[in-house]
C-alpha cells in the first residue's frame, strides 16, 4: 500500500483480533487504537466505518445490533459506511434463508442510506480503509464528543444511552416504555427485550452489566 504512509486512522480496540489494525500499522499508517463509541474505524473527519464479517452480519441482524449501529453512525457522522468482509457464498451455509441477509443489506443501503462495501478478506479491508483515509485528506479523523445536555430529559437519555448497545436510538424507546431511567434499569430481561429493536441478547447483556459486581467485589457491602 504505497503512498499512504503517515495517514491516520482510529481503530476500535475490539478490532485487534481481526488483524486489520496490524496490517494498517505495517503499511505505515499512523494508527490509534482505542474504544470507539460508534463504528469500528474512523478514517476521516466525517467518515466512520462499521466492519462486519458475513457471519457477524447475519448474527447482528437477528439480535438487532446491525440497525442500531448503523443509525448511531448516521447520527454521528456525515459519511457512514458498512464494510461486509468475506465470501458471500457462505451466506447459504450460515442461514437457511439468504433473503434475510440481502434484505438487511437492502435496508441499510435504502432506508439508512449507508453505502455497503464488500471485501473478500482482512487484507483487502485494510487496503480499502487506507484508500478511504487517503481520499479523506490529511486532516485526519477525530472522535466526536457527545453534546452535553443540561435539561432533565436530555440527562435521562444520556444515562440510558450509556448502557451497552443502547445509544441514541434505543434510549428514547426505553424512556418512553418505562417512564424513568430507574425503572428501565430495574426491568427484567424479558421486560427489556420488549423494547422495539432491543432483542433478548442485548437485554441480557444490559442486565448482566447492571447486576455484576466490580472487579474484586465480594457482593457484600461493608458498613
């Protein structure tokens, strides 16, 4: 990947296992790895990329992650992109109904107006990300900070949006259903799962985060 050394890309910490950050660094890009609130890669001032393997994309359709992630990208960046990595022939091996896969891609492209870019492998994804950074110029990416909200409804939404997998899309739905953040946070998995777009897996993850003790916690309070 000649001609792109010195370009800067921010990668989400969870992307390390994909091998793509290592490929970008090896190619000479100025790579910063950190936990991103939105997207997997930020390649320009207004360009974010969500990367999905074919298998993960199918899984994210069923548990509701895909559309939530895409909506959050659209809310935060002017140019959101979805990269689908892998052999599309594997779709038939992963799900009995490939139309679910293509229906999801159609919704992302048509309803969310997010371009879908296919790549066959991690190596090609790295090349695509490098070229996106190159096209974005040398000003480099930046991480947007959430606007501070001083009004009570805004603060309530900010509290709910901080929960894993919630963000700005599901937070208003939770507040509307439960009326107050405290009631939402005390809701059972089945009650949380009834929120539109939530899904059982995400509801269980939220309940697990809220109920688990911190590192080294004994689960007993000291008086």
